[in-house]
C-alpha cells in the first residue's frame, strides 16, 4: 500500500492512517514515562529489596504485586506508559519469583 500523505506529530513523521496509534506514543513526554515508573514499578522494587532477603533466610514468605489487565490489553490512546510499566511489573515479579526460588 502506497501512502503519499503523512503528518508530523511532535517531530516524528507518522503515516496519516496511523496517526492515532503513532501520535499517542510519540507525544507522551519523558516526564509521564518517568512518573509511571516511579509510581507503579519502583515502589515494588524497593519494597521487595527490603523484604526478600529476610523471607529467603526464613525459607518462607510471599510477595504480591498488583498489576493491571492493561499489561496485556493496553489502551493505547490514553494509558500507554501505565500499561507498559504494569507489563514490566508483571515480568519483574515472575523473574523475581524464579530467582528467589533458586535461592532456597
């Protein structure tokens, strides 16, 4: 399919037919990405870092991370950064579980 017309969105060129999908990603500023990371990922990482060593030493314990359905079904038009960070949190939790199970 030949696309002859395009539109610039926040300094990036997106095919006109993809402006809705492309512009959402392109226009999300770094500050919103960082805010999503600071609010939805780093608190869990910091808490786990404090709790997990004693849980491993005791040989028992559980960490629960609250994620979102958006980790697999993101709403691109409104919450792309949030969805991406929740997917990261889910994968971080899986990796942490596998790694801590090996320590036992």
